[in-house]
């Protein structure tokens, strides 16, 4: 580095007095006449420190004002950065410099100035002979690095092709070399782009030297590409008459004679005499090529009155580049704040009569999922694309947007439903279509993934219905990205580990078992990390396997699982009634160890509940390890961690933890993630999907999620379990009601899937509706227990009359609803829910007074009683001896402070499905109590009826049977539950319902 730059950089690092009024610079170096020859101002050898001293005298310093302008730029950048960091303490812009070669001059300049301004800088060093493709690959990688806010190139000139330059992201191109930035500059939109720091330095040095550029003739010689264009453009804006030429131009001498100012873009060839430049002409040299990193400043010997300005341009340009990086960071921060998405919504052309759901889905062509991801602010490296219409979203987006304010959080729940369902999923989709496609408000729907079991059963899919659904329907309902299959694999791996461990412990001595668990590897026996954790749990504080006593070896090697206490079942995502009860271990290889077992539907696995409630990969691993699978013969819990399979389960689930991105019929975004049912789990989509969506929509946006079953079940669990786990605070509850369901609660005939509706449901009956609104009023009151405003969405069916709809809306408002709105999204899409969307926006603007229903530190019995009385309206609870025993055991084991997840019928507020309306004075029977320790809740079983919701089923029950083809190691006796009749009748959903429920 030249002595001049070193002196200025040292001066910049010294404490400086407060800046005074602007100071005018002395004129840049001027040609003082001919006779300078090749040793004149326009020479082209690199300045050496000694040569600078000889021209200026020993100990000379740069003009103070020159250092002051650089210092002013850096100080301004520092102040701007400090202001940004007041609101974003973790924010620190990063300048990345891709360098190909060994010249470190610019590296030192950038490093010093960046440190002074408070930036971080990273140099990416490539070999000098790197190919164009290698350089572009590195550029593209750095483009997608969210930590980098400015990207500059320091590579040989022969590698600076248009292809290389335009590989830079314009928003990170702090040297202003891309076509987009140059085009904006030429067009007059300099405030929207980055301008070449070298070109800006030239203009600022000229102006602050007291030169009036208006009307001056400026000749730019030897400049190329972006520098040439930027210098000319900026000078022309100042009123200069600008010409440009290369050193080989035949008319160069006459052009030099005419110029008032000469700007050198590259070193002067020796054959060009200085005499061609008129005395008094202002000369600036920009020949320090920022992109190549080569300093080719001239004039080792100048007249004593001359000033060398090459270093001034270089240093000021470096400072302006730092300023550009800060500007880029500020722009990036601004973009992280709430901005309306530039979303291309898909047009709907609703038909009448409304076609089937599958026909509607197939008539709409979805956007490519990578296009949708870009529209909502996801980066290319934050998505993993599965086909054309779905993608997984990486959890890294949460770290990138951690300082982003969350949007509004809306829950869609329902009244106590008919067996047909009342359309919560459809309302959810219609609402977000209305918000985004019609009101231009950022919104996200977060839905559960449906199980294959009910999809092929009576219930059908869960993508919504009519013109308010997720597309493609087949992708949504079948397989998706394989999350449920991953859960199945992890669940069954754990089930196999349990039985295998019992088999080995029954057939091997302590020492043999220990040697299998801690084998010799290359002559060394060592504990794994998970085994060290087990030793600590056993209060054995040893790390050398050879030092354990026989008693300690036995305690470590044997879990002593009591087979009668095993609660972990195998799962399958197919309704196969003959796997409800099975006998396993009948092959001779199992050595007589057999036991009764069963298959559950895959989404009933506790792993699904863990997936839905976790907030990170590390948290998921901890939760998986805590899952209790059985008790030992001393009554102590046995966990997945004890079996040593936690790591394996986590690996199987590492992709499933990422939410799945899809879209609605109108092209608005949807997260589909996790599918726990709403009885022995909490019935909500994942915490992670909600958290990511809340960041993506921004402070003024909306995230709409759905809770399974009625508000008494799904909503209560959403508040007391999911919100407690996530820390998120809901703003609004949308309570879905239908005239059909209200008539049922008012005393109408029973509603059965597959059976045509009675005339009471297809003809106007005001009295039935009025009588049934007691259930709606009760569900509104339940929501009010949590302090959240309620908007009632009346899901309109074609048989509903205006009088019935108006009555429901009026009674809902009297019961305390913030508003009540009829919705027509099924028949016309988002347009039919615009009134609902406006009501939700208004309700969300009110202050939420959210509170939990109970303190988790209360005894388990008191928490159950609180839910039974406050939510269901029970007089009291009644515990069976088994339930009482389980509660005492869980409390003794340290699980008494977990929230409660009640498992009861969804068809009534009570435990009796046939009790409609608002039952009163009943005693709620608790027949059993179980625990999902990994998921983090206790679930009491209410009565004898364990229900299943529309997204999943607890038991493998269905009117349809699955054929042959299921194979298991050993032998399995199926159908042990008793005689099972085969119901082959195809049950069709009533066409009286507009929704695909």
C-alpha cells in the first residue's frame, strides 16, 4: 500500500474532533505545461513509499480536507449503522469480496475502513487461474447468503465478462456494475440503485475542490464498461459536456486540447505526450481498478505544487463502497419489515352448479412453488422443492426473520358439529383467499395434513371444498412429502426396539447383554453419549466401561420392561380393522415370547404430536427421548432415551420437521404440516408452521389456522396446550356455524353420513334454528373464557334461507360475538368471504386479553375438573379406580405439571354423543388417564367413546377393508378383537353440504 493511503488510514483511526463546517479542497492535480515527459503526472509506475516522500518532502501528509471527506463518509456510515442497530441489536452488515489473485491491497483498505465503520468483511479467495464458471458459482453462492449485504469483485480484468458481472444480485452489487443498476442510473433512478463508488468519488472530489462542473468539457479517457457509463452519467447530471474515448482514438490530441477536465480510466501509454494536455487542465486518475485490485497510480515525480489524486479517488471510493454496504443493509432491514407481497393471484371462474371438488381442483393450474416462495419472501436456499406444486421450508428462515414482528394470529374453530362436519377447513381457505386475493393483505393458512385412513373412508379428504380449497387436491390428501411415512417408520422402529430389547434380556446373561450394548471397537470399549446419559440417570458416575461393578452392569444393561405396561403400539396409515388386535411373536425365532398388541392409525402416534408441538430440531430430539413407552417391573417409566434410539428417531424425522408449502385455488400460500387428531392429541397444525408464517406475513399480515372438532375440544386444546408450548398469543377466534348443525341442536332428527337429510334440514324452520343457537352461544362463551374476541362465520348451504341466516347472526351478536357474517366462499371463492375478512381485520385491531384457563401447577384432578365444569358445563367429574391410580402414578413420577388433553366425543358437549344443544347437570366420567410425556400432556379418557376427527382416526376402523400384502417378521395373528362384519357399501357424503368436510 502507498504511504499516502497508510497515512490517511492511520489518521482515520485516530480520535477526531467534532466535524466543523464543510471545507473546500485544493484543486486536483493540474498539468503545468509540457516537458514532463514520461516521468510526469501521467506516468504509470506504482507509487513506492520512498517516491512519495521525495515528491512531497520527508514527513509530508495528505491535505487535511482530503482525509476529512473520507472520514465524513465513514462517520456518516457509522452513525446510520448505529441507528439501525438501536432497533436491531444483532444486525451487522457484511461486505463479501470475491478475490482471484494474490494482490491484497484492496483487502487491507476494505478491512480498515469496514472496521472503522463497524461492518464485518469477508474475503473469498479463489486461485488466480479460476475459470469464469468457477467465479460465477462462487458469486451465486454468496448471492444467497443472507448474512451478506454487499458483494464486490476483485478479479483480473480478463475475467470481467458481462456474464460474470451480471451474476451479481443487483441488490448486493455495491460497485454498481450490473446492467440493472447501470440501467436505473441512466434512467434517472439513482435512488433505487447502487452507483459506482469510483464514479461518485470523481464527482465529489471535483465539486469539493471548488470546481463548477456546469458547462465544463470533460473527457473520459481509457475507461471501460460500467465505470465509463457511470462517470459520464454523473457528470452530465451536473451540467458537464462529456466525451469519452480510448487511448487509441485518432483524434485524441484534439480532444485533450479541448477538455477542461480529463478523467483517466486507465494508465496512460508512454507514447502519449503530456504536451497534448493544455496547461491548467484538471486531471483525475481513476486508474486504480477496483475490480482487478491493481493500483496503477502515476506521477512518481511531480512539481512541488502538484497534488496526487489517484490515492484520493481510491480511498474515497473505498469509503463510498462501505456506505453502499450500509445502505444495502438498511434496505434489507426495511424489506424484513411488513411489506405487501407482490403476489400473482390466480383467477377463479366459478360455475353454477358448482362442480365436484376434484373437478374444480384439476381445472386450476397452480403456480410453480418456487415462484410462490419468492413472492412471499422466501429465499432460494430456504426451500426444498418436491415436484412442481409443493416444497418444504427450512427452519433457517426463523433465524433470518427473528427480528421481524409477528402478524395477527387467527384460530378457526366450530360449534359442536354434525357427523358431516361444518366446514372449518373450507372457511379457513376462504378467509385467506379473501384477505390476500381480494383485500391485498398478506395472509397464510396453516392446516393439518390428512391421514390416508379417513381419506379412503367415509370422511374423505381435508383440502377444503368447492372454490375454497388447497390444490392440487391429490397431492394434499395423498402422501404429500412423506411426513406421515416418516412418522410411521420412526414409530415402528421404536416398537421393534421395545420387543427386541425384551427378547434379548430374556435370553442373555448380564455380561453378554452388556458386551452387545458396549462392544469392543478396535480393541477399545467406550460408552456413547446416550449411554453416558443413562448412566447419569442411574446415578452411576463412571465413564470407563471396565470399571462398572456386576451390580452396575446389570442395572445399566437391563431395562426390565413389564410387557403388560407397554403403551407403544405399531402404526399404519391405512384403515385395516383386522389389525385392531394382534398377537405378535408367534415364530419360533422369537423363542416363545409372544404378547397381545395392536396397530393404531399412523397419526395417532405420539411422534405426530411431538412434531406438531416442537419448535426446533434439538427440541424435537429431546421430546422424542422423553416419550414413555412402558414401565419397568418396579413401576418406573421406560423412555425412548433408555432404549437408545433417540438419535435414530430424530434422523428419520429430520425432513418431516420442515413445513410443507402449497397454495389455494387463488394462489395464496398454505402451510400443511402435522396432523394430530383432536382427541388424544391437541388437533392443531404445527407450531413451526405457525411461527414461520407469522414472520413471513409481517406485522400487518394474518395467519389463519384451524382447530379440530368443536371449540370445546380443539379450541380449548389450542389455547391451553399449543399456545402454552409456542408462546404465541391469538388475536381472533372465527367460530364456524351452520344452519344444519343448529337445527340438529334445536331438536332436529339425527344426521347420519351417507343418509339423505330429513326435510327439517332442507326446508325453512326458524324454531329449530332458534332453539339450537344455545350451542352457538355456549361456544362463544367458551372462547370468551380465554379473553379472545369471536367472529362467527355462518357457512352458507344452498338450502339455507335468508330468515334463518339473519336469525343466527343476530343471536350470535347478542351472545357476545364481535360480529357474525354469512360466508359464500364454497360457491364463489374468496370473494364470498370478503365480509368475514373485514370483520376479522377489525376484531384483530382490538387488544387481545388472552389468558389460560388453568395453572399447570394445579393437581391433575383439579385441571380436569376445571375443564369439565368451565368448558363442558359438567356438574362434577367421576374418576374410575384405574384413572385415580394412573393420576397418582403420574404425579409420583413428576408429570403432574403437564397440561390436560381431554379425549371425549366431539358430537356433544357432554360425554354422551346423543346429548345435543347444551347438556347440564351431568357428571363427567373419567375412565382412564394416559400420558404423552414427549408431546407434553396428560390425556384423560372420557366415558367409553374414544372419537376420531376428520383428519385422522384413533383406531383402524373403516367401512372399507384393505387387501392382502402386509408382511411382518415372524407370525402375526390378526382380527383378535372378535368377529368383524364387512360393510362394503360405498358411503357418499351428503350433497346437501357445500363443503368437502
